[in-house]
C-alpha cells in the first residue's frame, strides 16, 4: 500500500477504508466499460444487419 499522509489514529483508520473504496470504484468502472462495449456492439450489429442482407441479395443477382 502507498504511504498514508493522514496523521495519527485518524489516518490509520482511514487508510484501509480509502484503499477499499478505491478498489471497489475501479472494479465498478471496469464493469461499466465492459457493459458499454457490449451495448455498443449490439447496436452496431443491429445497424449493420440490414446492409449485410442487401449485400447478399446483390451477390445472388450477379451470378
């Protein structure tokens, strides 16, 4: 753990508490980033799906 610059028993009590809060915040932030990436992929797949079908029709007509 990085050195705590809070003084006395107040600092000794707050250091593990603040470290735990920082750990949980980082964990939640990473989960949020993953959820945004998943939703973005779903939206992009929904946007691309009609165009992919049109390309297949074009390929079938050309042969």
